[in-house]
C-alpha cells in the first residue's frame, strides 16, 4: 500500500518562478497528507498556450531549476516525484517529464513522442520509447497527455510489467468526455492503476483521477478548482484484478503493437 498525490493546478502563463513557488507549496501539502509518489501536470510550470518563442525562453535542461528544486524535495522528504518541464537540447525543445526517486536521483526523463495539434509546430517529437521505472512504490510508466489516447502505448507499458500508469496532462474542456472514457478503459484493458493528473482552468477540464485496475474511479478532483488529490493504492488489489480478468496472462505475442515480441510478465 502506498499513497499517490496528484497536483491539479492552474498554471500562471509565462511565469516559471511563480509556478515553481506554488508547485512547491502543493507538493509539501501532498507530503503532509502522506503521499509517496507526487505527480505534476504537463507544462504546469509554463502554461500551455504560449508561442514558440515564449516556450524557448522558458525551456530548461534536466539540470535546470525546476528539476533541481524537486530533486532536493524528493531527497529531503523521501518521496518519488514526476516533474514535467519543457526540455531544451541543442536547438530542439521537448515536452518532457523528469522521474526523480526518493533519494533525489533522476531515474530518467521521458519525452512526449505523440504530439497534439499545434504542439508539432513548437516541439520536437521524441523517439517512441515507453520505459518503466522501478521505485519504492512499485513499477510505473508515464504517458504524457495525448499519448494516453492510443491503446497501444498503455499495452506496451503493461507488457513491461507496469503496475501504475501516470498521465500528466493539459486535457481540454472540449475533450473532457474522452478523459472520462479513455483513462478507465486503459486501466481495465491492462489491469493497471491509472493516475491522470490534469491542469484546471485556462480551458483545461481538471478532474484528475485515480482509477483501479478494473476501471473503477477511486478518487476524482474538481473540474473547476485547484486541488491536491491524495489517495491510497493497494497493490494486492491489482494482482487480485489480474486473477479475476486475465487479459495479460492470455495476451498473444502476435497481437503486440508493431509486431514486437514482448514476453508477457509472470505475476
């Protein structure tokens, strides 16, 4: 059993320092409530509706102040933190998320490989890689916003043994119904926990939520206001679900997206 903390916040556009200050406050609130894994939304420290030039002025490396701030907090508080940011590498920018373990080390940085709409004119599409990360709370994978809308990405993570899939997002009001349908579907299809962490306001639908491996909504935040959502995850329930609904056990390799031969884990 462990606790996840979803930081649903309204970014202040074009102001990393203000968002970083507020994000730190929200993180400490989640820690106070017992969270072991803390997740921020996509582009939470910059805002979403910015020009390419504005994003370029706010982009950081993984050694920049945003990731460094949460490395310190993770080490001090012994928590795992998933911290999205705009990553600069040479002339390219990526929508990215740093995975920081409970000793303050960067376990990895995932970059968004499936971009939505205008994002393609601003950011570089990353190589389509979907790694899993082993931490003190178990094995998890990260899909950034639009990547959750493709069934194949979640299946690849499940086949690699993910127990929880985290989805940092800026999910719009007009797509709210897809948020409500697709996240539970991904959880049930793969018998994994799904934690969707969304921004709110600025045309985002909020409703950050934790979903069980059978597709049940365990906890959901407001669609109108900022909120720190902390909820317990019972890993025993995950393995009970996989006994009850044996999708992964019965999965055939020839169905693997792209024809890759990924062995089904033994649970």
